[in-house]
C-alpha cells in the first residue's frame, strides 16, 4: 500500500523556488523522509529535473556521517551548485544532526540556484525552535498522520470497517500498513515508550517520568474536555496522592505540544469577539497512540469522532478554536440567569469562517434542537454544520444549518 500524500506534495510544489527553507515537521514515524526523499523527489524527476541536480543528504546514515560537520556539508553543496547556473535541489534528512545547522541553512539562502528542503526530528527540532530560528526565512510544512480520506482512497475495504480500524489504531503509516491487529497494538505501545516519551524525557531532562506519563494518560482520558492546569494539580493530590505544581503541569503539556503529540484549542467568545485564557481543550495528533496509552480501554466513539474532525480541520488549513455563546434569560422569579453554550469548533481560514458541531448521534428532535441552539445564537451568516455518525443525507435545515454524515464530511 503506497500513500501519495498529495496534499503535502502540493504544498511543497507551491513553495518551490520561493527563496525560503522548506521545513517538513511532524511526529516521528509519520513519514517525513518518505515524503521528501521519495514522493517529492519523484515529482522533480517527472518534471524534468536531472538526478545530478538533486542533492540528497541523509545525516542519520553512516555513509553521510561526514556531512554532519558544517563546513564539510556547506562546501560540498556549494561546489556542486557552481557547476552550472541551473537550479539545484538539496534535501537534508534529520537536519538537527548537522552542527550549526541554522548558520548552514541560512548560508544556503545566499546561493541563487539552490532550493533548500529539510526534515527534522521532533526530539531536537521542534515547532517552537523553528519559529525562533527561521522567522521570515523558512516555511513550515507540517505532516500529519494519514487522514481517513487518504486511507479510504487506497483501500477497497468497506467504509465502516475502515472507520473501526481508524478510531482504534489511528493513521501512522507503518501501523496502517500492518494487517495484524495485535501487532498494530504492539507497535503503538513500542512507539509510545521507546520513541515519543523517551524523546521528551531525554530532551527536557525530565526527572519524574512517572508523573509525565500519568499526566499524558489524564489528557488522553479527557479529549474534548475543558482542562485547567490548577484543577489537574488538585487531581494529582486527591487521586494520586502526589503533589505537582500547576506550573510543572503546564510545562509538561507544552512538551507534548512541541513534540506534535497533542494540539491545544483555545476558547473564543463569539459575541464578545475575544479569547478566554483558560481552560483549554486538547486533541491528539494520532488516536492510535492515544488509545495505546490507555491500553485501548477507553475508545469512546463520541469524543474520538470529535478529535478526528478537529485533525481534519487542521489539515485543511483552518485555525480552530472552541466557541462560546452566552445566553441571558429570566427565571420564574424574574432574576436574570447566565448560561454559556458551546460551539465545538470555530474554524477560520483567511476571511472564511465555519462553525461546526460534532454530534455522534441525533436520536430525536430534542437532541437536534440542543445541538442547533448554540449555532443559532451566534446571530451571524457564517456557514454552520452539524456532523453526525447517523446515516443521513446531507441537507439544510430551515434555519440554514447544514446536517451531514461524518463520512460525507471527511471523504469529500
């Protein structure tokens, strides 16, 4: 099974020859090297680039270990590009293994006939590092695990069967390709312990790895729930009999975010047009890792569908917030009551805005009205969609809200 990752190839193509460093980021084992050194390289070859004008450097290989030295690599690339004035393409895999890599990459920008592409391991080459080191000189192309649509396009299996596997085992390519379900689970457990958590512990010199893992489990148990570091600190004291400060919890959560394991959604007051500081919601980049962390004991389809929709929106280039709408009403005694209703996702992309509600099931009219209520209270004309697992045709309600099945939404 070969995944084409067309969405990301298009991003690389659109960034070609833009005089910026193309930085491919993402979880380890998500397929960054394959995207660049196989798929994108093939695109260049198919479009007339000669193999002699593609410079591949795999710094984690023994054969290329000498290029880990800054001067050696720079001179090697510079000498090749001096041979003629045609465009050259340098692809450096695991660039964090290159000494003084920031200086070298910035130096490459001064070579007019050189287009620069790199991948970096999240252990030492995180999103926050990229923002700091390459502001204005690089473009980040973030590679996500395989989407449900990508898997469906490469499989003849029934959609509902693929969905069951996807919500259990996620979208890491090596896990998707594996047919044996027991082996899938083993792989996810191994990746968690031996790659992702060990990376965080080693990089940040975490002394209490048990607390770190326990916090990760708590986040995994609460996808789509509002989470406050202060309340989490109290939970550790009351349930785990462990004292851990809210600052330490916040730091640990930042480690998970920087490693691309989770993403944070901020609350947004739709009518007040302002952000609310805390609490936040956290979603997992790969649900297979989330489920393995909990030993596959809490595979709740409601919250998992919400997480999948969130990842889909991020992959589409939306900035996604959690929406809040405040409703004021008079009670029986004439007193004003205040109720805050939630819009699952406020999605912005340029001037476009879409409101989305994830409702796994809509069994009756009361539930339908409940899910529509916060959307109607926004009192604006932006697109509003309710996505459900129910087998319904896509249709628009009299109030303008679009009702849609999750497969129709994810696969179109």
